[in-house]
C-alpha cells in the first residue's frame, strides 16, 4: 500500500473501569493509540423505520499492524 493512502488520523480507544471520588465504578474510554488510516466506504443505505429515515454506513479502516488491538475497542 502506498503511504499517501494513510491520510486520515484516527484514535483507537479501549474501555476501562475506574473508581470515582464517590467510590462508584465508572467506565471510560482511554486512548490506546493514535495513528493514520486508509478509510473506505464499503456500502451505504437508507431505509424508513417508524416514519424516521435511518442511515446506515459501513466503513473499512486499514492501518499498519499494531499489537494488542481487539474487537472490544472503538475508533474515533
């Protein structure tokens, strides 16, 4: 792959649990890695559901190999 394709900056985040100042467990997203990615729209569709237009889009992110990424993480 050519380097010019990796032009979108993304952040991959992992979910962690912390105890707040009141002693309650709170889940928060922590930055795992910030990197550049190639972004491709695979398909998109709109449909009507309960008289509201819903849009759906599937996006493919391609990055260089990073050890430790799993399915529980999210991309922002």
